[in-house]
C-alpha cells in the first residue's frame, strides 16, 4: 500500500499550526482590547500559558459520561472541520481531505461541536449551563440562516459545492467572490460576527450574568480542551472564509494577513459594542443579514 | 438648636394637629423638620394610621429599636416622612423588657414586615400578627439576641472565635517607633498611651 | 538524554511558570474589600498585565480572594467555594479583618483569624489595602508558586481534621453537602 506522506504530514501539522495561530490571535485580541481600554494588557502568549496551566490542573469532578465527552466532541468537531478545509491553495501538504461537495458537509460538521458542548453542559446539571445552552442554540439558529443563504447563493452562482472549485475560480484578485458576490459576503460576515461569539453576540458565555454559561461547571483539563478547541475552530472558520471569499492563500504569510484582517472584524466590533440579548441578536440576524442573503440569491437567479 | 428665622409653619401645624388628636402625646420639635412624638404603646397603631392617612406621612423611612436596660424597657422608634411637608416624624414608644411583645404594623406598610423580622432577630421582640418572624440574617443562632445589651459581645467573641495574640513589640505603636528611631513621645501623646490607659 | 527525575523537574518548571503567570481569581466578594478589585482589574492598575484575571465560577479558578471580614454565614459559603475549586488552588487573605479581626475584633458574628478555617498562602494587610498592595500580594504569591512554596491545598488535605474541627466549632448547624472533590 502506498502511503501519501505529504498528506500525513499535513494531517499532523495542520492542527498544530491551527492551534498556535488561533491561540496567538486570542492573545493578541486580549492585548488589542487592553490597548483600546487604555490598559497595558497581557503578553501575546498569555493564552498559551493559560492553556498550559489548565492542562496541569487536577480535575476530579464527575457528573456523568457526557460531561467527560462534551469537550472531546468539541475538539473533534474543530479538528474535523479543519481537515476538510484546504488551508493552503494547491499545496499537496495542506489541502487535507477536501473533496467535491464539502461545503454542505462543512455546514453540518460546524454545528457538531456546539451540540456536543450542549450535551456535555447539560449533563453537569448546573442551571447556568442550561441557560447558556438554550441561549447558544437559539443564537445558532439565528446566524445559521443568513450563513446558509450566503453559501447557497455562492453555490448557485458558481454551480459547485466544492471548496477547491471555488478556489480555482478565484485565480486573480479581481475575481475574488467578495467582489463577484458582495451581498453574499455581507450576509456571511454578519453571520460570522455571531459565529465568533464576541460582543454583541456573547450572551451565551456572559460571565457576570450566568457565570460563563455552558462551561461553568468545567474546570482544569476540560476547560483547557475547550479553549484549545476554540482556538482551532477560530482558525478553521477564518480559513474557510478566506477560501470562500478572499481567494485562499498560496503561502502562510498571505494566509496570516488575510485571516488576521478577517479576524479583526468581529474583535473590533466586539470591543465597542455592548451585549445583545438573545431575542435581540436573533432579530438582528433575521433582519439585515437575512435580507442580504436573499438579495444575493435574487441577484444570482435573475 | 432651632433656627427661629426659618419658616416653621408646617412643623407647627403638624404639632398642633397631633396635639389635638392625641392629648397624651409628648411632642418636641427637635429642629426644623424633625418632630419627636412620644406615645403610650397602645396608641402607636392608631397614631401611625392617623399620620399616614390624615397627615400624609406616607413613607415609613425606618423602624428601629433601642434597649434601655436600666429602665427595663425597649424603645421602638418609627421614622415617618412626608413628601408634601418635608418633615420627619419620629414616633417613640416604650414596651416592657420582660414581656417583649408588640403588634405588627405590616398592614400599614408592607416593608415593616422586614424591619420587624430584623428586630425580632436582633432584640427578640415578638410582633403579633407578623407570621414571617423566622430566621433572617443570623444563621443557626442559639444564644440570646445579640443586640440586647445584656448580651456580652466581647465575651462571646472570645469564647467562640480564636483571637490571634498580638506581637509583643507592637502593643503600643508609639513606643515601638520611639525605641527604633530614638525619638521621645511628646507629653500630650503620653496620656493616651495604652500602658497608661491600663 | 534526561532521566525521570530531571524530566519531571523540567515539567515542574514549565508548570510553575504557567501557573504563576495565569492566576484566575474567583469573583466572590465577601467583605468591603471587594470594592478594591474593580480598580485593580481595570485600566488604572491593570492586573491583567500579570495574567491575573477574573473567572466566573470556582471550578475554573485558581485563587480565592477573601476580601475582608467573614461572617459565619459567609464562611460557610466560602468553605464550599474553596472545596469546589480544583487543585492547585491558593487563598489570599485580604485586609486586617482576615488577619486578626480588624475593626470587627469584638463582633459576635465574624471570625477573626482566617487561617484557622482555610489554608492561607498570602496575607495582604491594610484596611483597606490599596490596589498597589493587592498587586504586590499577587506578586508575592507568584514568587511562592515559582519556589513551590504555595502549598495551601496540600496543607488543607493533610490537616483536614483540624480545619474541620475549627469550622464545625463556628458553624453550629453543619449541613454541608458531600462533594466529589
């Protein structure tokens, strides 16, 4: 049996790179937030230290099987999502498992982590977790609709569901889908704000209100797993958006620049906005983003 | 002191009205917008009702208790405020310490229920008609109510809570400082020194 | 390469470095000292520089900050909070009230020496300690962690009988749940 060594290399290194980049972005976010609030802020590697500390903590709490499996589901979903996204365009190493029809698959697998977390948080029996889960799932329904609208518009426009085909279409920067289908981009980027969970859409993990919501009963290694998963998932989503709208990247430097610019949109929005309640955020997602999504489909169809 | 230059029309009128209705009341104008009314204990509910309904003292600002252990009496103090007249009426009454019982006024002001719970817990006064006199702020308290003056707080704290012994050289801060720096304690400070107080 | 002892030593150094620079404080304001924490955390003094951060639940926290006097009623909750935290965990006694009772030395309902009931790693004195003092207390705790001397949780585990005896003496009606900690 012939082993494709470059693919194996990609599988080994993609999560590691994703974790490092995601964690550094998280640290930079804290730094940027601090600078905007006229503080000095923690060093950019603060999140790495946090995660090492969390992994080195003891966790001897037992609330049942799903409590142990919830964070595992979350990290499984993040890594799986990452594997089905071509990280570097046309690279044999970092193309990973992307196959024809993977956009629809990604739509499914991206929700899996949240659902796993919901099951795990539900098992702990903490009322704050239950409130957080119900808020999170309602918000999920809110932002999934405009996101799917945007993706459907793109799928109809280019008659493909494959990310590789979409990347092949955008061979020049004038042909980036952000320019070819701007309404779809608007709908998707507004849904992206909700996806990232920064303010104004952070009612799920509101720390002062419901004691950090779903993870309120998770500490130590479980929380470490969750933060790791969150870092990887952040990177996966950023790469997905870069691939769909910004024409992907041929090398890591381009990728970092593009993802960082994309990442700053929810972060900078989050710093200046207060928090939406659940029904307010759903009302928001089903107004302008949905309007742009429908507009994108209408533009494509007619 | 009462500033006689101020216009005390409202105060004087209120005092007149109270005097005409409750002849036995001892009324004193303490200063502007403060009237103290001392009453027999059985006249307190009618007085409060009258003040609320006829004199527009709508607000029960505070309800408290004083332990007069020398007279073997508790003094109940009601503070009523009128938004129209901008006057506080302080209604005081005394009840016997041996039979610490009084009627509730929660039908006049709902918030009195909470004040009564607190006074019940801190002074052990029973308010008939108030059915919520259960455990409130103190948890698992099995001694005599702590705000009564026959309750020896220091002895209780000594018995129940561990007291950390102080540092020997820090019994008197002034002496320690003077020893270290070689300064003299000034005469006016000497008489307040801890050693002299003992 | 390394033998086991050296390897574990290196792991310990990394662990202690991470623990030292990532202290999550459980947001549980017990006394009047809790008011000193907002200026400590926000832009004037910015404790996040040192990796000190608030955490919402005791499960996620490392440091329990006892900010001021503890009434017996609060002590009950504090013990429960402390026992729900995951090791390694540290306790900082904040203000004179936790050291010798402070201005509540003759109160009928506040405990006077915190270290009889919970293992204290660092005391910050003052009434109230300023945010600078709070930060210096945290830095002292960081020093203790990097030297491996902040072993409050270990002391609590080893002398649990003694601590329980003291706690039961104050909390008369002991209705504490069984934990799985």
